[in-house]
């Protein structure tokens, strides 16, 4: 069974700080997606990474896919209160028909 | 921006009753999915659907569950005889192609009494 482990589970920081959250697995994924989920809402897609070693930037957010396509990280620079939310990684297992495997998420709180 | 819409937002049903959850995927998407999220747990895959057929399903998706695309726009999940443990948020998602990014609706909160 493929699993995605996210760390840390909870993160509380002050506005302006930098942070990194991790998404790790012992399995290879054909792609990995990062979502953000607000309470009572569905996951909102932030980015998809496909190629091992790929780095994608979305304003202050930097996403990296590991060379072996088993892990990924999300780095936020100068966090703002608006970044508060639950960040989920989800992997597309090789050969699947869209069966996304989700991590448990990192709950980020950015205090002003 | 196109979005996936789900109805109802909250459904309360007695145990043993049938329930149908509805979804309108993004209009040019061809692949459709259902996921569920039990309170405090991770999002879990239920089923994927393409070309009027189930492409893949998980162990959770047993004989009590069925999916249908009754017309050109709706995609439904039916639970035939609900159990207490079916209480969860149910999310519909769609993608343009298989293994393309999936876009999620805001979910239906299903509460079984």
C-alpha cells in the first residue's frame, strides 16, 4: 500500500517567517499534487509536479519534487496570515486511473 | 474559472436509507472521481469513472456504492443502505485526462443518524 507521510502535522509561526513542509513516501509517484484546504471546503489545487528534481514557484511558494519522485517539499517565504490553512500533498500512483493518495496534511497557522 | 459543484452541501439521513450525492464536473473534463474524508482523517479515494464506466475503485467502494452519469452534466454517487460509518465529507473531482490535475468540489457532508 502506498503511503504519503506529511510533516510536520501542525505548524504555528509568526508573520514574516519562512517555513518548509515535507511529503515523503517509500514509493515512486508519477506525479504529485499540492492542495490547500479551508475548513468546510474542498481541496484547491496549488501545483502539480511531474519530473524528478522539478522546482515550481507560485509567488512566495516553492514546490520541489525529489529526484527519485518519492518525496516533495513546499517552502513558503515570508509567510502571511492569509497562508493559514491545511496543506495536502497527493500522489498519483504509477499505473493508476486517477487514484490519488493523500497525506494527512500540515495545518499551518500564521499569526500576525 | 470553471468549478466542480456538489449538492447538497449537507445531507442528514437515517441509517439504512438510500442517499444520492450529486456533482456537476467541469464541462470539458472527461474523468470523474469520488473521494471521502472521515472527520479528522485523510482524504480517501473511492472510485474513478471514464466513458460511462468505472475505471478503478478502492476497497471502500463495495456493493453498497454505485456511480452514474445520468445525463451530460451530472455525476452521482449512490449509497444503497447507509451505515453509521458512512458519515463523512464526500468530494467529487474531475480532470481533463487521466493523471491530469484533479479539481475538487466543496463536498457534501453526509451525516448518518
